[in-house]
């Protein structure tokens, strides 16, 4: 599967961005999806995940109440709406497609994902 992330950019603190990740090459609607991010000098970290049907969402504590993950299976696209952005949200954001049969509780783990997008840069200025 190919994943193409877009929507990153430069925004002031308190602003909003919406990231998109378009998938092709596999039955997108059969898989859970996740967003991760990686800041300079830091490890890649989990941001949010969504079930294959879109009925369950799971956010990291650091983004709860500010970020919302969603998906449109008809468009094979997953989104990350980011509000109230902070300078510490600055990172490259990656979308990823989970392995078939991944346990919901494990979707925060990087090794539960087989396919990754190329990343999109989000920079939040103070």
C-alpha cells in the first residue's frame, strides 16, 4: 500500500491544521490507521489511532482534547485535525496502516504498523 500524507505547514501557537493521508493499493477500509510524529532528536511517538470502521479512536495523552483523528473509507483517507497547537507539537507527522488483526490496545506501538507514509512537517511558532 502507498500512503501519501499532506497538510503540514507553519502555524502560530493556538492555531489549527488538518493533516490528510491518502491510501492506495490495498483495501483501506479493512485496516486500523494511526498517526505518529517525530521531533528532531527524539524517537517517533504515537499520536492517534482509529479503527477500520472509524467507530473507535485513541489519542495520546499529550494531544487529548486538541487533536481528532477521523477517516473516510470511501475516499481511502485518514485525517488528523489539530487544534490549539503548541510549539511542542512541532514534528514530522507520519500516517501508518496497522497490521491485519492488530489488537486495539497495541495500536500505540510502532511495530504494529506495516506501511508508513513519507511524513509531513508541522512547525508551530511561539
